C-alpha cells in the first residue's frame, strides 16, 4: 500500500512508512494509463478459471479509502498482453499491458539515505586530525575556500566535487 500524503509525497505504509520510490510508482501508473484493451475474452467461469486470476490486484483509492478503480491481473497472453478483470466483474479482457507487480513492500520504498544535489551544498565541515576543516562557497559554481587554509595552498575543487558526489 502506497499512500499520498497531504504534502504531495508518497509513503509505503507497510514498510516503516518509508518514502516511496516515485519513479517506480510513476512507471506503474504510466503503464496502466497507456494500456489499451485488445479484446473481450470471456465471461464463462471455466474460461476465467484458466486465466489465473489470483491475488495480483491494483486498487486506486480516494482519500477516504473508497475504491475509485481496480483491476485484477491474470496471466500473460500467449501472443503478449495481459488478461485482466475490472473490479468485481466476472468478465475477462486482454489488454496491451506489460506490467509486473512487485509484491515486496521494501522494494517500493526509496532507500536512498540522502537526496541532495552537490550544487545545493554551500558549506562542508570535515573533522580531520583533531580539527574541523570548513569549506564554503557563496553559490553553486563558485570556487570553494577554506577558513584556515595554509599560505599558498588552495582547495582542490576536484576532490571536493568527488566527496560531495
């Protein structure tokens, strides 16, 4: 379950409320919105039972938790596409849809410790040999300077860029 928060961010409720990997969520939603129905397959129970409709279900809910849209995914068609059923309907369709549902909550979470761009950093403090080396710059693209640089020495920009990267 991935929930949208009031601030617009997404959280994986079932995995410690971690932030969701928005690119994965976006890819799934794009796949769904670009999919088209190829054909009606059947409403006969004996046919539906062979299409492997199990627990692969996608539900879109409103803020009150009410279902807006849902689809149950069946097996992949022999010539491509995916069998699906809408809501509680007992009708199967074949859709031009290539989607794989990852059912592991942790795989939907964004596990990146820090989402910060190097150009956003203007001060860098590094503990070194009992002292703290402080590097700073006024804005992105400016040269880095050290508060207590020895005479004749300057900051190695390449090494700072590597450290921030």
